[in-house]
C-alpha cells in the first residue's frame, strides 16, 4: 500500500487573514471574557461562528494580542458591559444611591468610584480593541460587511458567491455594493435587488425585485413551452427572499406608477408576448404583491394550460419549496429554522443570535409576551 504523504501546507505571507478580522469584529461587537475567550458577558458563545468560518479561535486571539490589536480592559472601560445588579453592587460598596436607569448608574460609578473600587467588586475582564485594532478593523470593514450580508444577498446559494470575505480581504479598498451590482446587474436581478435593499435604496430594490419576478415568470413560460413542466409558485420564493412585498408596502406606490413599472418589466423581460398578455401578467404581479396566493395560482395555471393547448404538451406542475403561509407564526418560525438546520443546538444558537440583534424596545415587548405565555 502506498503511503499518502502530501506536501506541507505553507501559508501566504500576509500580515492579517480573514479569520483575524472576523475575530476582531466579534470581540468589538460583544464583550468577551479574557479568561474564557469563547464566552461573552451576555452568554453568547463564539464557538459556532468560529467553526462556521474555519477559525482557530484561540490561536487568532493569541496573534491579536501579540500584534497589539487587543488588550484587557481598564476598570472603567467595562462599565457599559455590566448588568444593573453589578453596577448597584459597586455603588453599594461605595455608599452611593442605587436608584435610576442603567445610564445613570454608569455615570454615578464613573464620577464616584476609583479603579480599585470597581476591581473589589468586579473580577471579570473583557477584550478591548486598541487604536491599532480599530484601524485594522476599519481598513477591512468590507470583509465584515460581506460576512454579515452574504447569506441574504446570495439567498444561501453559495454557487453564485463570487465575492466573499477572501475577495474583499485582497480588495479592501473597493466599494462592495457597487462591485456586486456591476457584476450581477445583467444576470441576477434578485442579488442586485437585495444589495440595494441593504443600502436602503428601496426604489431600486423594488424595481429589480419586480424584474426578477418577471424573469422567473418568463423562465417558467419557456419551460412549459418546451416540455409542459412548470413551477410558477417557485417565483414567489425569490419574491419572499428579497422581501419585495414589504418594500412595496413601505413605498406607498400610486396605482398609475405601479402600472407603469409592471408594464416596463413585462416589455423588458417577457420574451413571447403571445403566451401571456400584458393584462394577465399585471394581474399575476398584482396578486403576488398583495399576497393573493390563490389568485396567483389560478392565473399562472391558466397560462400553463393555454401554453399546453398551443404546443400539445402534457402539463406537469412541479412541487416547490415555497409555502403559501403557515398556520401560525410558531409553525412558520419552526419551518424557517428547519430549513437552515436540523440540529437542535444550532437552532438554539440561531435564536440567541437573533435575540442579540433585536432592538431593545422590541426585546422588552417580547419579554412581556414570553412572561404571559409562561404564566398560562
């Protein structure tokens, strides 16, 4: 038997790698224990994110220390990351009032306590980015941008992922939105729409979202024309991924303006106008934008029937991953989580990650609902 003895892997002589930038971002985003680097003050763990990005987390932490990109916090630098109870413990120890909001407690501790006062009560430490660390993070901010947005932009289809963290590590000074839009403008309207949504250019996001819907409808017409196979409901999945319906509602578009946009998309994307009229196309798009799924299904099925009658194909309506709506929000959430992962631990981390990103006021509303459910 021949022994497998491949050559040793040698790393490129780069000062920083993608993993370094991602870990810098993690430490900057969440207060992380110095003595337990995987663990944050809020209970979040960096382990999943490190695993997903193939990062040797502890090794990178060591490198960031050596490179003077991170350091331990000074006593008063930790105050914003403490709980209200911990802040009150400090104030209690120096005989100061305990009433007030968290911001007021922090201000009171800053004015009335010494570093020694804080250290007597608080024995935990977190990582702080140095000035150099913040400069490096700013320089490679596009790496973070694509890391945070790539799943939404590419709708979890990694086969289309030309621009990733490694690309922007090498091309750190380009505008990521512009280069992605320029590359995909003529071929992937959905990707372009989602980039515009991230940039909060909702009008262009809507235009490209409707163009994508028109392109998908045209694609199904051409498939049905050739073989009798079709899956018009699959067009709605992309519509959902780009959140076009929500964008449509927020723009408050006039009826005349909507009609002109739909007409333009019809003329731009539909290749054979003999197979679907402008009026029928308009009704289909209108039903999609207003979540009228039964009407959408009826209209598109009628289009398929007319095509089959013209070309003599036996119709075959293919199944789709798109659902016309869950029975309730809990079922819908479970469906989304199941689509992403069948692993229970992974689901829990996804939910915790979502909670970590939620606006504080919304989080308080959620707490009221959860407390109410627990008392039932």
